[in-house]
C-alpha cells in the first residue's frame, strides 16, 4: 500500500470513527487498508425497504487515484439487491466506480451514491439482458470488467 493511499484511508477511517456514517450506512469491518465492509439500508419507502445489504470495498495502492473495487457481498447468507445495475454476483455497474471516478470521492460518498441508486429504483430486476452470462464469466474483481454505462 502506497503512503498516499494509506494516508488517505487513515483520514477517511478517522472521519468515519469521529463523525459516524450517514443514516442507513454502517461501517462493520475495517481491520486494515485492504478491505472494508459496510452495511447499507435504504431509508423510507422503496423497493428495498427493510433490507440490509453488505458492501465490500477493496483498495489497492493506487487509491484514491483509481477507484476501489466495490461490490455487494453474496456469501455467508448475504444477497445482492435485485436491481438493474447490480448483478447477482454482487458486481455493480455504476459509472462512479469506472469512468466517472474522481479522487475527491470518498468511501462514504460511494456508499451514499449506491444508497441513492437503490432508493430511486422503480423496477426490482437484475440487469435484463446478460446477468446469467456475465455472472458465469465475470472476473473475481469487478474493476476488471469494462461496463457500458448508459443509465447511471
């Protein structure tokens, strides 16, 4: 882990510990600067009301210049939300995790964006065309997929 990456993650973790997370978002694991887990819950009326999902962030030495690998956890009894931008293996097709990533974004900002993505969803379905094919052939790391962004 580069010193820039470690300093940035230490700063973000200290802010989370001192200020807390926004409503509906909870840090549940940050034992190191490689992998963090959060729970995310959509507040208010939505398709996902009452559901709690777990997000995993994986950081490499190029964070925050490049985005973290972010996905919903689908092991240990956890499932991904059924959403047009979320594959059943937990991979997320969201432009802020790809070509619209900016180093000014923080882990909490990504959580809030994904919480908003879920809150605004009107149709509970996996990506309509290729979920099964994608899941069969997807790389383990979602950052190795070149998603086509057209809705978010």
